[in-house]
């Protein structure tokens, strides 16, 4: 099979399918990326991915090329996993997808099943169908299947082999099941449905996760005004099994490459369908914007003045990944830099892959957290890396000029921070020791 695109989705999917025993050729037009992958160099950090890719290459089931012709020459299935970034209008940019479909239409000679893993709006599949129908003479038919991905950055390899569900959307059930066979050794529920249903499940899922984050962030603002620790509120809520688990931790808002984009695309889809005011979708987006502003206000309350030397711990949009796309920590760091502060950033993974991008924003990159923190006047923990819980706070106090911590994702214990001699401000956090016990 052929995988088009070697980003987070394409590379993890390709390496995962190779592990399942399939012969996989990954195609990308980025020559430097393909050359790096051929030599075992990953284009981003993702836990357990290096070993998975190296295993596939060593056993001869995984290869990489920049030639689309070579990629599809012997393929029965083509998995499209190209980027669909958000445009200013809110709808996804489908230009890369259109190029792939056009090339397939012109090059493919054998029957192919085209599996779309790129996140695209419902209406886009009508366009894809029309493009696939207009084939040149001598070509076989091209079947179309939507197989939305639910990989979470930081745990993407685990998620591939242990999915919460796998969805196959097609015009006929047989076409959907033909693709399902590729994943037959993977456990979990399987959904065989229409293309449109598969796509809407994907968009609704990510938008619902965004709504949970927006909700608890609003609760956090209420909690701050009444001396309540929002983490205690979250713990109390999640004891009710109806609410499930996860995505109920207050912070600075949601970012990354998926939730903001998919929420914007769902809003755009609603507007295109004639729903003039998709109230909930718009409210979630608005609350996320408000939460960012509120977080900056909290940080300013820590800084208490201008021209500060600030250390930012964590710039990836979440722990476990090097991805800084639509990263709230990066937005915060840039905002503070634009306000005249000196900002030194450190991160366990992101600096290796985003150093140039960060320095172009006027940020100072330093991989060693102790060097980054030296002589700082404020210490901002913006990504919830578990490594930060292990920092020796008393040692940290010895290297800083002013011991003042802001904890955006709630990665630190407020009492421990204060007992080490720091002031502490967090989103919805108070000194909660002794306030709540669950028996």
C-alpha cells in the first residue's frame, strides 16, 4: 500500500501498518524529510515511533520515496494523509488533497482503493468523488473510503494499536469492509457506515473535546473568584461515570493542530448548511479566546512589572510531542516578548524541531532548564511535561533572581511550590491541602 504524507498521521499509520505485516511505501514531496527517514531521522518527536519505523525498514516492509509514481506502482490501497490546514475563512485548505487526487487520476492504471485519513469536511467528498470519476482512458475504477484518524499526539503509536474505535465510511458496505481487513488484527469496535457519517463523527468528536476544555476553563474562572481549587472540582465531576474521563483539566485554552481547526471547520460546515448561528461552536471558540486573555492577565499579575527576564518551561502545545503548531505556550511567549520582556524557552522535545521558528519570534532557546532559568525573574510552566514535576524546586530557587511561578496546565503542586519559597499562581488553583478528601 501507499501512504501519501509523512506527518503525524501518515508516518504513524504507515509504520503501524508495516508492523501488522503489510508492505508500505510512504510518499512525501519533502526531499529532506524522506532522506532523513531513510537514515532513521524522525521529522518530529513521538513516543515509540523511532523503534517502530526502524523495525519496519529493517524487516523490509516500510520504505520511503519522493516519487508518487513509485509509491503507487504496485499498490492496491492509497492512504491519503496530507495536511489540511485551516484558512482564514475557517474551512480547511484542500489544495494538497486536490493535487493527490489529480495525480492519482492521471497516473493510476490498476484498480485502487483511496482511503482518506486527512480530516476534510463532509462536502469535500462530493468533490473527491467527481474528481475520481473523470479518469483518463484505460484506467480502472478508484474506490473511495473515509477512515478518520483518532491518534493523539504523545500517544499516537499506542493509539494506533489500541484504538477506541475504527471507522470506515464508504458508498457501499463491501468497500468499507475491504479496508477493514487491513486492520483486522487491531482490537476495538469497528464502525461501517457512510462517508458523511464517518466524517461528522470525527468533527463532532474533536469539537466535543474542545467543549469540555472550554467548559472547565470557565468553571476555573468562577473557582478563582470564590477560593475554590478547580482541580478538586474536576475530580468531583469525574467520579460520575456518565462524564467519562479526560479533557476536564483547566488551563490556558486548547491549541494544537486538531481541535481549533476541526472546530472551525465544523462551524464553517454549519454555516454552509444554512445554520446562521451555530451557537455552541461559536461559544466554544469565544471562550477559548477569552481564556487566553485571562491567562495573560494572570501571568502579568506574576510579573508585576515590565522588562522582566522570563523562563518558559514548555512550548509544545501539549506534553509528549514536539509539535508547536497553534501552540498556546508559543502564543504566550510571543505575546510577552512583544510586550518588552526577555523570554527564554526550554522544552524536552520541541527545541530540536522548532528552534528556527522560535528564534524567528524573538525567543531565546535553551535546552538545559537550569541554564534557561538562571537569573530569571519569573518562571512560567506552560506545557504539562511530567518531567517538570521532578524538578528540584529548592535548587531552582537558588538559580533564579525572583522566585515567581505561573503554572498554566496545573503540572505542579501549589503547596510544594510555595514551601520551596516561590509565589504561585495557577489557572483556578489555590492552596487546597486539607480541603478535599475522597474516601
